[in-house]
């Protein structure tokens, strides 16, 4: 089966290459195609959104991976980590919504490089997105965020 995905916009920021570490202070603009401007109506009522993007610079897929090449963490299956070299390079990040102006929204904390295609935006909704007492492996705390 073939699945076709069309970008609805792209990201503008000052990050030109993939990096590890803290993205919390990175401010980006998501510029939606004009045809989707009205699809943003009401988004200003949310403090956070989930941004779904296509990591178009990723050209390889790994089945096993050592997250961030950090020797302090185990090699795990690619679907057991958030590393980019995936079967389908789709990413999702919850970010703070700073403002909306027409077809452009400014966000903080989006971990993507400049010109990354956006494939969807969903509002952060605690009833769906918040997980109480989530379990993660201990090695997660050894990664650089």
C-alpha cells in the first residue's frame, strides 16, 4: 500500500542542521500554506500544540540504534526511541504556542531544522495527551535534552 502525504506548510528558524540537546528556547515560525489559514481559527485558545512533521533530511532507516550515540544508553529498536532514522521519518513534538498571525504561528521548543515540512497540527488536549504516572526506561534520563 502506498500512502501519500502532502505538507501543509514548513518551518522557519535559525537551526540549519540537526543537533542534540535542549530545544526548549528555540523559537520557530510555522508557515502554513494560505489555503489552510482558516484551519487555524481557534488555535489561539490553546497554550500548546502538537506539531507533526516530516524529517525530510533523513535518508536512512535503522532497525537498531543507540540514542544520540550515547554509550551510556543501550542499543534499542528504532521504534523504542525517538531517533530520526525511522521507517517513515515522521516526528511529533508538543510545543508552546506563542502567537498566531494569519497563516503563521510562532512556537517555542520545536526540535526541527529550518524548512522542515509540516504535515499536521493538533491542539494539545490533556484529556487525550496527558499521561499520569508514565513509565520510561532509566536510560532516558541519560540523554541530552
